[in-house]
C-alpha cells in the first residue's frame, strides 16, 4: 500500500528562512509531508502544546542548527531544543544537520550574547551525543543532505506513515491501523521508561565513604605446596589499583567470573612471597573474591552481568567500563624513560 511519511522540520526561524525553504522543497520532492513552524510563527506556551501534537503525528524529525539558539520560554530552554527533546522522548528517528562552523556565520544570524552562544554549544553537544550528525556550510548543500539521509532513514527505519482514505480497504481497517499506531507509541514510551529503570539498577550505588584505589585490602586463600606436600594458607596486603591492574587486560575478552578468579589468585600468591620453590593450585577465598567484584563495580571500573553463554546456559561475565578501560591504560602502559625534548639529565 502506498504511503507518505510526515517529517517535522525543526530549527530557529528568522535566521534560517532560506535554508528552511530549501529543505521543505526537498521533503516534498521526496514524496513526504513537511510540517514545521510555518504553521505557527508565534512563540508561546499554547504553540508548544500544538507543536507536540503535530510531532505526535510525524514519522521523522529533521533538525537544522545554525548560529542561533533561538527564543526561550520561562525555563530558559529554547523552543527548538524543547521540540528536539520531545521528539526524542517519542522515539522518532532524528536526522540532525549542524552548521560546520558557527563562528563563521554572519553576526546578524549568530547569537549576540555569550550566554546564548554557550546554550547553543551545549545543545549541539547534546544533539551530537549518541547519534551520527551531518554538517553543512551553506543552504545549497542542504537539499542533497536531506534527500540522502531522509531516504536512508525511510529504508532503514520504516515508520507508520499516512495513506489516502480511499486506499484503505475500509474504515474499520483504518481504525485498527490508527489504534496499532497509538499502542506502538505508548509501548515505545513504556520501553524507554523500563530501559532507564534498568540502567539505574545496573549502575553501582554512590557511596560517600568508598575506599579509594590506593587504599589497602587484606586478602587470603590457599595453595598446594610441593615442599610441605599439602595445602597452605596465604595472606597478602594489596591495593585496589594493583588488583585492577592484574585483571584489567584480560577483561577485553569479557571472561567469566571463574576465569577472573583464576587470573587473580596466582598474582596475589606471588605477591604474598610464600617462599616455596614450587607452588601450584593457587586459590582465592571466595568471599574475598566477591568483595573484590563488588568494590571494583562500586568504583565504576567493571561491569558484572549474568548473561547467556554460546551454549545456551547462563554465567557471570566481567567487562570493564569506559572509566575502567582508561585506568587499565594508565596502569599498564609503559612510559618512556627518555628525558623530555629540550631537557638534559644531570
């Protein structure tokens, strides 16, 4: 069944009239329905409520960012940014086109005040975070960018769209489609809420008195001594930084908890300086190992997740966070011993 997609075009208005005309023409030529502030030039609270209803009926959200942040309401947030936030909350596919160099835009089309320029910078950072954006220099580039990226979005993320009433089999089918569309939107919102809740649960609690990386911890376990022909107990004092340095390179492979424990125990036994020539079957007290996992997770360095294995079973897997990866490089990378350029060693 033939259908047309509705595209909401969002931007500041006075400084981007020419750019908006070019984009609207391209959207129409792409057999889509453009919607935007041309329908409501005044800026007030009633307008924002109307905009949200229009966005609810759209399939894609096209954002053009130039040199202005735009009109703001009592909250200090521009209507353009509020439109963007609402579209994201409704899980619309966003096509973002940002001016490549706002500093080179004419003064009359730029933010005159430092506060406005700072808000524009933060808005650009928000839009660029977590998605690909395209950059433009002048209005002539926009039709090509819009045509290519809108086509890609429609192919990769087909939306509900609109159809002529006479193309639908009957009124009942049309009602069912609209109901499914409504339910889908509601479910997307609920999924977003659950994902946020899961993210909060997965994040370690913030503790004010959490032990730092260089504080000591006493750990213990046992090993088989060929000298004594039996198991012996080992004890060692170490730091959380050293513990993480031992295991972090292996987290690249996302090992199981058992593998991590098997890596950490021999390293700690070696630090314990047990003295025997032949040591084997190094083991770590399980309660101590669980404490290590909890502490490294609380420090924001590792993630420990109960995940399905290749064979279909379930297991605990360790991996590092972005902060953990940075600390791994800091602790394990080799620094040069050469003097800095221009300096001599005395």
